[in-house]
C-alpha cells in the first residue's frame, strides 16, 4: 500500500462486485482516488492489471474458506 492512502474498512455483505453484483471480497483503491469492488472471481481476473497501474489491492478472499466457530449451544 502506498503511504498516501488511508486504511480502508473491511468489506461487508452489503459491498457488491462492480462487474456482476456478487458479494465483494476484493477492493482496488485507484491511484487517482476512488475504488472498485470485485467478487473473488473478478478480483483474480483484474488484480494484475490493476496492480500494474498502481492500484492498491485489499484482498479478503481468505474469508471464503474460514470456518465459523461453533459453540456448544450451536451443536443442538
């Protein structure tokens, strides 16, 4: 990340992919300001081109493989 950019907030379920409308897991913060949101598929597709143009990529796709914690009450 470049020093000029402020940290970004985590993506939420309300954040949607700018290409297809699926839940966004990747944010590309553009050099000129603004950002683009992508699902995991489109994030992978466009990440290299965006990086080569100086965008900072916030990738939260690891959340797709997280296992939620189970409490004893949830097992019933």
